[in-house]
C-alpha cells in the first residue's frame, strides 16, 4: 500500500529516497515476524525432570515519540519493530512535519492492519509525551524522538514501572524488536 502511494509520500517527506528506505524497512521487519521466537527464545538446559522454554511475548501498548527527522522513515523505523513484536502502538508524529505520518495513518487504515493497532497522533510533543509516559495503560515508551525531556519522561514512566526504550531513530535490527518484548520462561514436567 505504501508502494502505491510513493508519489504522495515523496511530496510529504524528504523525497523518493526516504520513501524507498521506509518501504524497505517495513518489508525487512515484516520478514522477522515468524523468526523472533527462534532467534530470541530458547530451550534452556535444566538439571531435573523438566523442559524449560523461554519465549518472547509482546509488552502490550507501546507509546512512541517519533523522531522529527526524517519524518516518514523515522516513524516507520520506530513503529515497525513494536508491531512485529505483536504490540499495539500509540505514536506521536513529527511535530514539524506531521503530514507524512497522516498519510501513513491513511495507508494503515486501508491495509490489513486491524483498527486500533496503530494509533498515530499529531500535536505538540511537550503536551503529548508526558501523558504517554504517565498513562497507566501504556506498557512501554520509546523515547527515541524525545528531545531534552527524557529524564522527566523516565521519571513519569517509573511511577508505573513502564519499560523505557532508547532506540536509535534510524536503526534496523532484530534487537530493536527485542526492546518491545518480554521474555517468558515456562517450565513443563517430563513424564508422569
């Protein structure tokens, strides 16, 4: 769906190269969706009559402060890892360049992404960021696009033991996905 709207995205972002990088990033992260359990999980050796498995699970609702620049690629680079991990996202778009995020929201609304899984909001970051950081139903906060307010956001997040992710605004790595996952260990007895 992003490929079909290349021209619109190019007008609203820094140009065709950013659009191509964003599309490639979505495809790259989508390729990890069925590989995360094998790469990040494990079967753990145990001295006893048990199986012990560690499996990655979604954190839940992730608040994302998208980087100001690049507006489209920065947003995609932070939203895609959270989605691939199975989370729901509330993302604050670039305050200076929100139109690329609005276009992405339209694409997601007409794609196969279920309604409410990705929520992109626009507005003043200084007003929206503290609300995400202190909201009791937000389980993780990505401060990659936060400016000088990170310490205050971390303090607000600590009040309800919210995970704070310091991702790189334009990184592409399976470890970016791992920041939005919980690792659950399950014990299962062997035999009767």
